[in-house]
């Protein structure tokens, strides 16, 4: 395209090319085509002429935009040359006018529990804050009347969290996208100032909640008023995401935990749907909308932002003993009726003296009763025997149960944990694996690190006889609820293998006796309750740093088609006295 007359003197070619390129970019144009209108002849008047043409802009924002324009030509230097005027780009761009691509933000979707109770949503329209759309100031040169401007978000809404602190760390919060994030988000329509899910369900369901921006192609008068709207792409609002969480049960679990740092996990059987993920301390996600108290949350040494059931890593202690029993039965180093002797001190390795929690010892005891009574000496011995036939055997069984790998429930917000083995110790600590390492692992100690969710899934597998895939996002529907679709299950970070019937049958019997017989470590807590006849489980007390109290655990499950529950209190003391009463309260809410 060559420029004629005064236009050539006014605008250098490079500036014209830049303006035209910016115009195309603002439209999101990928191609431009044009052809004369065959039904109309060129109009010639002296040294000037006009040709009617149809110009088609192929755009990513508005599809194909077809504009009929009159292309002005001037006879100059023995040739017809196109004259530059803004209407060459679009006919509505008469002198002084300019185009504006105005962005229409979507409404972020809502998160609800399985019964439709809101967990995260927008407040009523009356409380929405409206910000006037800025106008575009005219440029200095006449050609600037054809440039474009992006009109940023015109509506700012504060997100509401009706439940307050209830499930706060699980729900998560939103925050403005960073400059680095916008590099990948900008092609999806995000602009500076947009908020995205930063943690929890807000982050996990971002794809379904965020929606997509709409756009309007406006022609503006010199004073900034809209002269006309040439094209509109409506925004796609975020959907309503239904979770598997039951807020009523979530409240029960949180009340049972109280103001003790820890976790409660409730998993539906056999579906794997998460019914509750309770933790303390908690926070109200609204703080990140208003900014009030955020600094205190970020510096709080109690870590209220941590979703402990999914993100907390701890030694498992005695609730891991089911894994050791499975390995022993799988590899034939013992049977359920194999007898062991517990004097209160185990000396099965040279120079090693390990104590059982019962200082006077359990006397002669079978493997099955050893699980029921949580006899450490039995499991020290099993660890020694497994080490003798292969150091990796116990770690391999643990990983097959899903430990050492993220469940996939919360995407990238979930750690894998750690199942130590000879290769890990050599690579990480430059030390050889010893028999004592396997002996410690056999009672859930050493370098083992698990999340409460991982242990809940182990016990869910024991209850159902198959690997249980956890889910927390159930379905999403478009605004108005007229179209609903189930959401895909998460992809686990580790493969899981169910234990066979020859392992599960005696294990279930032993876990049943933990609650249902006087010798069981949880029997006193369930005494007199009808739950004592239908709940199975295991108490756990996990050693922590020297000089600090132990972590308290309970893991168990109810009848088929009920739930598996794990409760954990950091530095809480004995599992039978601290974690088990919490579990009983939650079981009562579910089963009675």
C-alpha cells in the first residue's frame, strides 16, 4: 500500500506499518482479505477515484468481521495511489474517531457442597463495586484516530465465603495473577488485575470457575463516547462447581478436633468421595479479598494456611503396622497365628534394645493380637525378618498401598510424602541402609512421612478390598444450572495395589478387635457405644523430635457403604486417648 499527497508527508511509512500492525493485533486478527464489490464500478472524479471493496478480518475475538469500505485513490506520479484515511480500516472510522476493544469480564463461578450449600460465591449484585470504564485519550497525530485501546475490567466484585473459617484451608482463596503468571494466562484472555485461584478448591477448580472474557468492538467519538458497537462476543461465566464435601459433617469434624493442631479426614466407601477435610488452625478466605489480616496469616508460625489433611507430613507411628503385617503375610515371614514373645524390650539385633509401649510386655502373643494390642516387639521382629529376605520389601509394599506418592486429589497442592528405602538413603544421606532402618520403618517411624489423607486411603482399601480413588470435585454446571457434567477423577501420583483376601481377612479381624475386645487399644473409648460392634480401626502414637510430645493418630472404618476416618493431633500424646475420641464423635455423626 502506497501513500499519497499530504498523507505521505504527514506519516512516514514505518509509522503507518506500526499503526496498522497494532490495529490488527488489537482485533486479534489472524488474516485480512479484500476484494472489490463486483456489482459496483469505480467512481472517478478528476484526479480522484473511489472503489467499493469488502474487507474481511479473521479474528480470534469476534470471528470473521466483514466491512464494506470505499477505498479512496489519487492520481499521482502517473499512477493511482491509495490515500490513507482511517476509514480504510473500517468505514465507521471517520475523522477523529477511533476503535476500542472493550473487555467484558466473566463472573467467577461458585463452589458448593454436595447439598448445594455455598462455600465460595459472589455476593448479591447490590454489593458489587462498579468502576467506570476509562476512555481513551486522543493521540497527537491525525493517524492516531485509527488506533485502538483495551478497556480493562469494568466491574470489580468481592468474593464471598458464607461459611467463614469452616473449611477455609480446603476452600482456599483467590489472588491477583502475577506478572509471571500472566505470560501464560494472557493468551487465555487474562489481564493485569484479574484474580485466579491461589490455593485449595479455588485453585483446583480454576478451569471451571474462571470462565472466559467477552469483548466488544466499539467505535469512539473524539470525546470518548461510544458511537457504535461493531461486534460483540459475550463473556462465558464460570460454572457452579459441586464438591463431595458435606458442610454439616465438616462442621462436626472441626468441632470434634477443636483448637488442636491436626486433621480429620472422612472418605466415603466405596466411592472415595471426600466428605470432610478438617484442620486447625483455620482462616477465613475473605481475608484475601479485603486484605485485612493477610500479613498476620502469612507470618503465623502455627501455619493456618496449611491444609493439614492433604499437605501435612508426619511419621505414621502404629497405624502403619497394617502395612508391615501385609508385607509379612505377603512374603511368608509370619502367619496371623505366629507367636512372638514380648518382654517389654526387644533385643533382636546386636547392640540394639527397643522398647514396647507396654513396659511389662505382652508375653506370648500372636501376630493378629499383636496388631490388636499394638505390640511393638511383634513388629520389630517382623521388620527384622523382612530385612533378612530383602531390604526393599517393606518399602515396596508401602508404596503399593499409595504411600510415598500424591493421591492426586488436590493437584499440585499435595506433597508425595516419603517412604525411605536403601536407594533413597544412599542418594539423600550418603549412608547405607541398615537392618535398624527396616525395624524402625516396621512401626511407622524412621524417615517415613505420610499425610493423613494417604493413611485414610490405606484404611479405605482395607475396608473395601480394592484401591480407593479419592475425589472432591463432583460436577460442574453452567450458570442457571441447566447443563451439568461430571468432573474427571484425579490422576494419582502413585499406583496402588490391593492386598489379597489371605491378608485382608485376618487384618480386618484384628482391627475389629481393636475396638470390640477389652484388649484392644481403642476399646475404652468406644465402650458402651453401639459403634463398638460396627467400627474397626487402629490407634497410633508417633514419636517426633527428641523432647517433644508424640503425635496422636486413629485410623478406621465403619461397615460397608459407610466411611473411613483418620484423625490426627500434632504433638497430642497417645492416639488412644486423644485422637480416638475425635474419631468416635465423627463416626457418631455418620452412623447414628
